C-alpha cells in the first residue's frame, strides 16, 4: 500500500514528507508508548500514535520508521514537525481514533509487525 | 591492540530533565554510524540502545557523560551519570519494572523497558550503580560476526 493510499483511506492530511507519497508501506504498528515502540518496532514501520511530543518523531527516526500517523486529531508540536522535516519523515494527521485507524489499515491488508499467533486446536 | 588512528571517539554531555534536547546525541551517533557503511541492523541496535540510555539519564539523573567510540571491530558506549542511582539492579532489569513518574509516562516513556531493551540490543552490556551517586553503563556492539557469537 502506498502512502498516498493510506492518506486517502484515513482521510489524512500530509504536513511534511511530500516526496514520499508514492513510497510503499509494508506494515504498521500503533502505540502511544515509545518504550514499547523502541522494544518491538521494525525498520520500515508505519507508526500510528497519539503521542504528540517531539519524542515521537525522535523515536520514529531511531527505529527507522517510514512515516508517522497522528491519530484522534493530534498534531506534533513545532519541534517535532521541524525534526520530521530535518529527518525527512512524512507526517500524516487523521481524526480517526487509534482503533479505527488501525482497523481501517488492517482491513485493507496492511499487516502488523508480527506474525499472527498460531491457531490453537 | 587497537590502532589509535583507527578509533573515532566522541564525548557528549547530557543534562537531566532537558527534554527539549533529549535524543540529540542518539541522532548524532546514528548519523556518524550511517556514514561508515556499518550494517543497518547494527546501526539500528546501537541507535536504540543509545536512545534508551540517553533518555534514562534525562529522566532519572542530574547529569551524565556519554562516551562513544568506534573502531574497526566494535562500537563502544559508556554512560556515566550523577543521580540517585539504582538500589536493586536485578529488579531494574526486569521488563515492566519502573520508577517513572506520571509525567514521564505521559511523555511515552517509563514503561520499564529501557534497561532490558538496551541489554537485548547490545552484544555486551554491563551496569553498575552506587545509590545516591549514580549509574554507569557499558554497551558494546561487535562489528564482525565472529565476535558476536
């Protein structure tokens, strides 16, 4: 799925990183807890979060996220936007809540970070 | 023995509770590593460990010194902070254990994952602490596969 398709699906606003609009996104993960993101994320992830301070952008840079989606109408602070521009990380803003945003992406075949748990008989 | 000419070393100072600059050192070290051609997976592990260690100093200590060195065989990080230290290191190494304030949790940190995550990403990790004085971390990443076994 391209970033452009994700923007359309989440009715999102892209506030920086326009040159990445046709980039392919392979998987996504959502959390407001950067400690968890640092522990479990994989490079190339689309990070969905409601944490709007600049540490969310810093974390995205450290883990090598492809883009960040701020959910439930959140917007990163000016320092965060500046950092995202400097690090060339696209930022999307959506009014959808975390659950709905993740659900929309998952139902359109954008997978999560981890393999599905094996079925128990 | 390392040839001194092949060692890149830098020292950074970290101020406690300086959240505005928190993460700057980690970004800088990641940039340095990206210029060297080291494998992206090692850079990623080093960047995560660096960031976790830097945030720990910002959140829990008054100040700290961050030493970074790179030689043909390894990346070495040493972080010495001055602060309250850790009374029970074994407990602090348990995933989920945290003494973080609500303020830090609201900032997205303090889930008790920092130290275990540093250990998970490092090839070698050493921690020592003197309660009331501070904590020291030594984190090592081997650049050649044979050494990481």
